[in-house]
C-alpha cells in the first residue's frame, strides 16, 4: 500500500552552518511545507559531532566553510561513525569546488549552492533546490553512502588519442553519481574500443574539476567535452554543466555539440539527450548505462538505444544510493548489474558492439 504524503514520517534535519543568518534562512526553508523539521543547529564541526549523537537526526545539511573543525572533517566523522544522509550547502565558489567534489565522492548525497543574492527569485530557486536535495536524502540507501575509492594502477599504459570512434558508451547519473562514477570509470580498460560519454547532474563549475578527478584515477584520459571536437576511441567525455551533450555525424566521424536547449526533466545536461544522440549517431554500436539517481532521466534514452540494437545496462537497486533512475530504466535494460561489476560489463559490451561493426 502506498503511503500518502500526509502519512509519511516527518524527517528531522540537523543544520550545520557558522552563519546565524544562513541558519535562520535554512530553518525557514526546511520547515516550509511540513515534510521536514529542524532537529537542531550547529555552528562548528565539533558541535556536529556532539549533536549527531544527541539528536540522532535523519539528515544533516552541512556547510563546508565552517571554522576550526570544518565541514569536510565533520562529514568524514559522520560517514564513518554515525552514517546518515548529508546534503552539502555551501557557496558556489571556485575555491570550494574541490572540497565539494571530495564531499560528494566521499558520500554526501547532494550539493546545494547557497543563494547568489537576496532576490525573491533566487530565494524561491534555492527553496526548490534544497527541497529536491532533502527529498533525495530522505530516500537514500544508507548502506551505499560510504565507500573507499581505489586509484587506478594503469596510468602508465594510457593510450594516446586515436582514430575516430566507431562505438560509444553513454552513462547517465544523478544523486550518488559522483561516487558511483569513481567506482566505474577507473575499471574501464586502457584499450577500451569505444568513446565514453558521461552525463552527471551537477553545476557548471563542477564538471571540469570532476573530469580532472576521474582523469587522475583512470587508465583512460577523461576530459570535459568541448564544442566541435571529433569524438575519438579510448577517451571519456564529461558533459559540461549547464549544456546538453549532443552529437552530430560528419562523414566517418562524429563531433560534439553543446546545446543550451531547454532542460529535460528539469536538468541540463540530461542523460536522455545524450542517449538519443548516441542511438542516432552510433546505432547498434551503442552501449547505454543508467546509474544511481533521483527521477527518470535516461529511461527513454535507454529505450532508444535498445531499439537501434545497442546494449543497455542499469545499476542494480541494492548498490544505488537513489534507485529511482535505474528503476525507471530497468524495463529497457538487458542487464541489471551491481556497481562493482559495471565497469567490467561495460568493457565487455563495448567489445561486443565494436566487433559487430567490423
């Protein structure tokens, strides 16, 4: 039996931010609508450690830039000693990009940028971002949050950019995706016979840094996708935040097209846009993969890849932080695969698809 919205338990949130003004704003926004209540407030990381045990909140909102024992250190403590979903709420600042990525890779459920100004429009946009993040945190699979990421040992065997790609792998991810991708991409073989495209729902400032992070971990070169570049075999392309990643065939090669077309499923880039482009340009030499995430982005695109004769995979629900996206895609997935096996399965399917084209 489905529980109505009035019967769902109210989630208790611990707010951690050193700004009294920001805590006041968060308190007002979190309690708006009645689905969440504030369990307590902390202004330092030390207080977070005490209150997470005293109050036992369901969710923590955590600022990264708190003084003394800061947000990053507090997150490490929470995930190891008192695991529960954490939403990072911090300034959209270039200096905080790497710490925010560290937090998401370590196990934070979502990142929400603080309001850029005091306008009513920005306040409403922030409320919507915050609500979506808290909603995702409230259904996150707790056991899938903390995980150690191993660095690739194959960097010395990296290939140079090679011939135009004849096979493509498209991967879509949202909530929990940064950590899932650090599990999958380093497991892709150095002689991968395909180009790999990734759509991860994250802000503009983060995608280039995330590509660099994956590049340091992986045997394959990883970079943020650039407008007009020719897609080559053995390279991983990360979609730029704020732009759809589309493709256009140019004779025997395929070029990247960055599009500012309207959001799909309220996101840009969207996995469905990428998957549709891969199906259209690579046909049966396509592999589609849907990872953890909130919503249903990627399900329709996976159907199209299956329709053109490509291979389709989805992460299993048991290893997903949020199972909504892979669950929506499952009817169109030929295989449902645990996260620890997905890298190897992607390589296997890419080899099969590339051989089918020769």
